[in-house]
C-alpha cells in the first residue's frame, strides 16, 4: 500500500516535476518581465524567460503524453493501476508548475531576495501548488479522482526531498549556479 502510494504520487506529479528542469536547460532569451521594475526591484528577474516557460510547459505535457503510452505496461508490471493524463490535466500540471515558480520569483523580488537566493519552503513547493491548482481548474474530475488526501500528503512530503536532491545534482553537474 505505501509503495503503491509513493509510486503513484511520483507518477502523477512527473508532468509537474519535469518543467522547471527543462526550463533550466532551454532557458535564456527574453525575460518575461522585459526588465521592468516594481518598487525599485525587478518584477521577476532574468531567470524567468518566455523560452524557458514555453519549453518547460511543452516538456511537462510531453511527459504526460508519454506516460499515457507506457501506463498499461507499467501498471501491469507493478500490479496496480497508475493514472493516465487527459490533455487538460497534463497541460495544467506542466503550466501550473511553471506559473508557481514564476509566482515564487515575484515573491522573492518583493522580499528583496536576488536571483538564486534561497527561500526555504517556497522553493520546494511553489511549483507543486501551481501545478495542483491548475490541474484542478483544467481537469477537476481527474484531479479529485487522482489526488486523494493520502496521495496529496505523499506529494507534499516527497517533493521537498526530491527538490533538494535534484537541485544539488544539477549544481554538481554545473547546470545551476546554486544548490537550491
């Protein structure tokens, strides 16, 4: 039961876990805020670009569609059913992850934090909140059937751990300038 819950939580969140990583790899280009400021600080900063946001969203949606293809085989191998992703759910998870991260950048700038500065708690869950909210908005029936309270609990516990591990890995590989 616990193993199936953890595996299902990871599976259901993969379309939200991938976008920010893809955005780092494909980033660069024109910042979303166009260099504009608010209260003397950048609105978002150079790290939030149109190209990164688009690439992250497309990558997350592509992951959802790929998971749909392999779902019958993986479910059969595991001995329990994993969810599939309606197009609206995959898109909501992917875009929501990107928007959650963009929202966190806005909050970081408003609190005087520079690009790359740590903001514990927010850094680990911003994209999760965005992904879950947009998945709920875009695919409410799928969301309520998939994200039960136990599954949400696993997601909220598992994600900060995965976030730290993947960010440290990206830092060690030279893909990020800071390990958070």
